[in-house]
C-alpha cells in the first residue's frame, strides 16, 4: 500500500446543507493524521483549471453551521471525456495528491469511479444530496434539512389554506426520487403524496376530493415531487380545476429554498461522521467506495453499486399516507 501524504476534497453536483460540515471533518481529520489536505474549487472543473489550494485547520473555522459549500460546485462537461480527466489528473499530480474525497450525488460518483479506474488514484464518495436517492445509506447529507425546510413552508401554507377553505398543490424537489415529498407529506398531514416511484392516478384523487367536498372537508393539501409522471404541481392543479372548478385551487412551488439554510443537527452529525470516516478509509487503503450509515453503522458501498442502485421506497409508506389522511 502506497503511503498516503496528500489528499484532496471537493464538492460536486447540486449543493446540500451539511457539505461544509463534511469538508470541515475531512480537513481536520486529515491534519490530525499529519496529512496535507487540499481543497478543489468548483468540483471537477477546479481539477481541470488547477483551482486547487492547501487547506489549514483555520480554513474550515466557523463553517459547520453554514449552508451551501465554501468550495463551490459546478457542472463540468469536459470531465465526461477522457482528455478532460487526464488533464485533471496531471493537475493533481502537480500537488502530489494521492487520495480524493468527493462529496456529491450519483453523477459525481460516476465521475470518481471512472477517474479512479483510469489513473489509479483512490477515491472515496460521500453522499451529499437532498434527494436521498443513493443506495447504501439510510440518509444523505442535506436530506434532513431539506425536509424540515419543506415542512416549515407547508405548515404555513396549511394555515392560509384553512383560513380560506382552499386546496393547495405544493411541489417539492425530487426529480428522480420522492423522499422529500413522502416525508414532508406525512409530516404535514397531506391528503395525497405524488412521487416518481408510484404511478399517479389523478382521476382517483379527483374522486376523493369530490367526496371530501360532499362531507365539507374543504381544506386539502397535495404534495407533489417535481419528477412525478403527471408533470408537476401545475399540471396536477390544471387537471383538478378541469374536473372541480368549484374548488379554490392554488399552486405553490417551493423550489430552491429546500437546498439552502443552516443544516440541522442530524445533517451536521452525519456529515461530520462521514468526513471523518472518509479519511480513515483512505488511510486504511480502502478506495472506490461510497461511505454511508446503515442502522447507525458505517457502511462501505462500491461506487459502481451506489451509482446503479437506488433507494427503494417500502410500499407500506403509501398505505400510511392513505390511512392517516382519511
């Protein structure tokens, strides 16, 4: 096993609350073990432009509570091509970097896996995505904060829905996964939760809304993941208005507020634990894995499996939504 001296850390893909806590943990754990730790700005793009700098303990002072990422993040089409990855490798070698921690989602892990295989440089992935759409971990950095942000907003919407006897269709993030919709929907007492993992029967929803109207239940919340097959909140509302014009139907799209904000305690702890574990894994010669937490235990998942597999939603959750909203 080659001696580990210099490691790099980067954040890639969509930002997620808790990324800064993970960067902090990587930097301080690395320094504790007398490693040189380098930060890469703007994800893989920073590798290509050699936007790489050595970090000190004070570089990550006062960031654990901050949302976003001090290392910034960006998409990088050049990194999709071999020539781009080769250029990135050459820049890393200028700094003698012999291990990388990538904080991001499945797209980021796919890039890390290819890069590691082609240039024999150890990579560790940390799941940083609000969508919780990666297998091999019970939660991802940023998910808990995003859900709590959605819950706070939906609770406020329910107040105005109740004051005016309105139906609100609320869209939350989740292009390929419905976990934010599921958790926020159950937590706010939504009558319906629509998500990509389950076929949406809008006609059934309309029938239930009509039944609710007959029994004078005029306040209804429908939470929709942006990736739901119907086309999002606006399309769901349009179809409802066609069949139920008498209902006062409004749409709210929460959007990017779900990505920002100070991370919750849970996200800070998860990020800190994963950042620490990433450095320990590199020191032990473990590489090409994503580090997650399953049943409160650190678990390694090969990067290729973390990329190909997705979290599966237990069908019982859909039953819970239906029963509790009746």
